[in-house]
């Protein structure tokens, strides 16, 4: 058993009595009420999910295991020769809530090299798809294709409920370790004439991803930062919730995460990073060589709103301020690409868009989210095929949602099954006030 798995088991054993006691002794305590608007409005903000892996505060933004983004980056061991933590150490942290030692991380980096070996049939599946399939289709199909080797599915009939977490952890770890190679394969297959770069033994996940993408330093740090920032945003967002929901039927990690990725591929969720770049490029095209100014940015934003579309990269279902994931990436840009014209334009949009959205008066949050800033960095380092950007989000998101479903099985969270009502019932309740 690896050190991570042994520590995770201790953590699970410590935690189980807390959940069991809450359920048994305090099960009737009311924690929320549901309004008609919430029932009609996408269950927005109903407190009905439990996760300890991350928590999203309306004002402050995300905390992973109690630490905000700067605290997370500062606490975890940095990769050799890099400025950001290894993704492996972050995976340990998400699963256990503890900062790993150097030995823990080294063992995990070595463990991921073994787990990370992607079966060759996965590449056959990707190649069998039409080449103009969206890269998210390729990623989701590649993940789903590995279901036949699920350790959870194989062990299911001979297992007790208390042990479900074990093969779920194994599948989750295998998946996390394989995602970067699958993503890099999709990129090189689709956009680089199939000139695939094999993984290099001995590198941590960020460095190996940069290597397989064929992008030089500091892209290893970009990858580490990007995967960590996109990992988790508590469990109510579409990709996390879908993964959790599907896993609640005791579907394994492959079925569950593939479903989560399909939700991430929606333009209101993870696809927004692609949409942002698309918006910026069409705006630049309209300028026809003229300099962007606050006036022409403002006009373009209004044109988008007036044509009935959303401004991609702005707004959030829960957050009510600038997303700290946006800020973390902006700080990276200020350090590494301060004079980049695209970064300057994104900054200009940041100065103008919140005012425009506030004036329009519809959105509850006029501030930028993670997707408003992420594409600029990828563009700068030469990754300009922007329909690939959501795949990067997906690799990162795997860390959070797969840690979550491992804990779902550890704590025996049951089948999820909310109750529906009819419109007539709502009308009856409305009439009663
Ligand atoms: N541009 C224009 N209108 C917006 C808007 C934006 N960026 N954000 C919200 N609105 C509108 C909504 O469409 C809604 O309009 P209707 O009443 O006509 O339906 C109204 O403002 C109220 O919405 P809200 O309560 O503020 O936001 P929601 O919780 O319904 O939706 C989100 C949240 C993210 C889907 C929305 O802000 C949006 O569409 N943003 C643009 C897409 C985007 O950037 N998505 C990425 C989010 C982060 C991620 O998951 O990756």
C-alpha cells in the first residue's frame, strides 16, 4: 500500500464516525429551505450537498481543504526547478487534507509513472472518431473506453460497502495519472499531424505534460498552476455534480467522470474559456487593425448583450466578486507576459465589462470568472487551437471530482434522488403564500 493510500485510510476511519453521528443524532436539523424560484431556477444555492475537499465562499472564492489559492500554492512542495507545486502533491492534499512530505510526493510521482501508462486501445478509440470531433468528445470517449478495466466494477459483487472506497481510489488514481497523456495525445494528434511525443520517465505531471505537448519552460509551471486552479469548486457545479450524481448509482470512476466532462463541455461552464478567446478574436477582427480602446470594447460588449448572448468569462452562479482563480492567473501574466497585447486587452475588458454588466442589470455577479483569463496564457505559449482549452480544464477538474467520488464511497453517500413537483403544485403553494 502506498503512503498516500495508507494515510487516506486513516483519514477515512477518523472521519466516518462524524458523518454517522450527524446522520443518526441530528438528521432532522433543518439547514435550508427551498423557494419556488430555486425549484424553477436550477436549484441555485440550495444547501444540499456535502464535501470537505473544497468550499466556495461567495466573496472570498475557493478554499481547497481550508486553504485559499495563495495559501495552497505556498504550503505545497514546489516541483524541482519550478515555482508551482507538483500536481501530485496537490492530489495528496485534496485526498487527505494534509500537506505531503517530500517522500510522500516522490513516491506519488513514481506511482503515477506506473499508473499513467495509457492502454493502446484508448488511442485507437480517439483515432476512430472523426478528426473534426471536438477535443472534449475525444477526451470523454477516451475516458469512457477505459471502463472495461475498472477495478471498482470488477470488484463490486464481492465487496462490502465499507471497502468501496479502495477500488474507487485505485480507478481515480489511474485516471488522474493518465489524463495528461491522453490530453497531450489529443492535441498532437488533432493539431500537430499526429506527431506524438511519448512521456518521459522521471518527470512530475506538470513537466511531463509540457514535454508531451512540445512546449518549453515555463509551460511546466503553467500546467501545474492550471491543473490545480481548475481542480475543484465545491460540489454543486455542473461537472462536479454530474460526476457525483453518476457515481451515486455506484457507476465507476470512468462512467462518472466521462459524464462530468460532458457537462464541462457546455458553453455556460468549462467551454467558456474557448468562448472567451473566440469573442476576443472576433472583436480584433472587427477592429480591422485599429487599436482597442475602452470605447470600442464597451460597444462590442453591448453588441454581444443586445444580440442576446452572454459575455463569456463573466458572471458566476455562486461567487459575487472577481474569481481568485482569475486573479492568480492575472498575477502570473503580470510576471511573465506583462506587455502581451492579448493580456492588455483582457485587462481592458476587465475594466469595462463589470460596468456594462452592472448597467444592463441582469447578472448577479458582473465580475470575471476563471475562464476570462486562462486562454491568454495558453495563447502566449503557443497553444492557439482554442477549442482545446476545455480539455485542459478537464484534466484539472479530474483531480477534484475524482477525489470527491473516492470520499463519496468512503462515507457511503447514497444514491442521489431529489424529488420533483409539478407546476400545479407550485401554483397551489403560491396561492397559499
Ligand atoms: N453575460 C450576460 N448575461 C449574463 C452573464 C454574462 N456574463 N452572466 C449572467 N447573465 C444573465 C443570465 O443569463 C441571466 O439572464 P436571464 O435572467 O435572462 O436568464 C441573469 O443574468 C441572471 O443570471 P445570474 O443569476 O447572475 O447567473 P446564473 O447563476 O444564472 O449563471 C453563469 C451563471 C456562469 C452561467 C452566467 O454568469 C454566465 O452565463 N456567464 C457567462 C458564461 C461563463 O463565463 N461561464 C463560465 C463560468 C465558470 C465555469 O463554470 O467555468
